[in-house]
């Protein structure tokens, strides 16, 4: 589904969202691993894998579970209670959470890649960052894009050419949106956060955000990411993955947020700050 959004309608979202997810969303993806990628026997030499997974599994061991860094897969923020496919709130009271992830693949002879998410009503959301900035008047108040708005794509599957698959490099913002149910204790923490301000807000922020991310990450683990590569010879190959939070996710994420805040106050930057591995990726092997 494609939605055209007027800049004025999302000004509040822009103002609120940048503070919460901006520091994560703007982090560059980590450098690719120098380890050689081992491809299985194939007469045509065709092979592919999710780059985040392949970097931690250079021997291409089928079904292996690996841990990935925040630069590969990160918590984002809650997107509210609206089902963007229907425009209505979820009848069961679920909220939607946006995850930030590195969608790039690696391999040989790849022409295009199709991404598909299934399970737990998850879907992808993407938009052109240049169009987004123009719609908000970043390049001038007389830009016609301010009136025309920008297009958001909500879909459970999308396809990109291999040569243009680095969406960050091509200024395409892409998130994985997952509906989730908040625990009662998380709801209490979020309500307390909304009622607080100043130092009290800052003191309770990381606890609430970590609890919310933990709930959403459990819902994420009920979905499955399927990638299908189309090769230069016209043949295709598919691989499926499950992304799940590591054991002790909530405590680890909360500690990371607290430590990152302290590091920033001391150094004035988070560059060089070591990020934890908060998620596992497991390749689903049939049979």
C-alpha cells in the first residue's frame, strides 16, 4: 500500500521521533567482515545470504544462530496503535514498533533481491529521505514538495536491484514494523514517563524504552524474514531467517542506554562507543 503524507500532518511525528530513534537510525552500518564467504557447491557459482548473517557465519553453516550488533539490527520506537494497512486501531489493542535493520545481501551473480516478512502481521515501511526532507521545507519554503507531500510504502514484500540494495546509501529509509502487545508493567512505565518532565523524565526514559523494546522484540521473534535472490541466469534461490532478542535483552539494552548517555556526557560524542549484540539471527533450514 502507498500513502501520500502531507508534511504538516507528520510534523509532530518528526519532532517526537528524531529524539527517540535518530541516534540509532543515523548510525552507519558496520564495515563488512573481511572473512571469506564460503559458497556451497553450485555449478553456476550462484550464491547469496543476508550480509549481517554471513558476516557472523563465514563458513556458511546451515541453520546456525549468530548474534548481530546494533549497527545490523536495532530497536527503534513505538509508532502508535494504528494499523497502517487499514488506517484503524488494532482491535486487540496492539501497538506498532519500528525496527531498524541492515537489509543488504552478499553473494555471487545476484541480479535482484525480494524481501518478504510473514507472521504476526509484520510489514515493511519505506520512503525516500530526499522527498521527506523536501516535504518538510529543508531546502526552502517555496519547494512544491511541501504541498505535494511524500509517499510512504507499506508492504509485506518489496524487491530491489542488487546494485542498489544499500538503501542507506541510496537515501531510502526502511523499517520493519511489528505489532506487539505491551505487558502491564511496561504500560505503567510508559504512562509514568509521559507524566514526567525534566530530570524525572530523563531518569525514567531508558527503563521505559528498554521495556517497550523487549515486548516488541518478543513479537518480532514470531515473524520470519524470507529473501529470494534472482541470479543473472534467471534462476532463483530463497533463504529464511528468524530474528529474536538475546537472553536478558531488556537488562542489557537498558544498561547500554544508560552507559551510552554517560559516555556522551563525558566525550560529547558516541563515536567509538562499543555496542552490544542484542539480537540473534537464525537461518531456517527446511527438513
